[in-house]
C-alpha cells in the first residue's frame, strides 16, 4: 500500500470514529461533516490505483470516477448527494 493511501485511510478512520461519538451526543451536523470526510476515503482508491482526480469534496464525482475505472462503489446517487 502506498504511503499516501495509508494516510487517507487513517484520516477516514479517524473521521468515522469522530462521527460515531458525535452521533451518540445527538450532534447531527458535525456527524454528517465527519461522515462526508470519512467517505472521501474514496480518494485513497484513486491514489492506490493511480487514477487521476481533481481536488474535490464531491462524493458523487469520486464515485463516478471510480465507476468509470471499473470500481463498484456501494453508494447510490442519492446517498452521494446527501454527503
């Protein structure tokens, strides 16, 4: 695994742990913010498999890019838009 890939996955894990804590505290907006950041781990797949991507926070764009490169992302368009 590339070092940069590991870095993105570590960030995603930290964001997911944070989201779980925030959700238990009924802090929904920061929960969603951390979930969105965690899902950006899709960038790690792009990095690991040398798929060029522009700087974005759009989950939909990342999922579409990965799908175009034969990766199945288990998120619907509605779920991508929510994040």
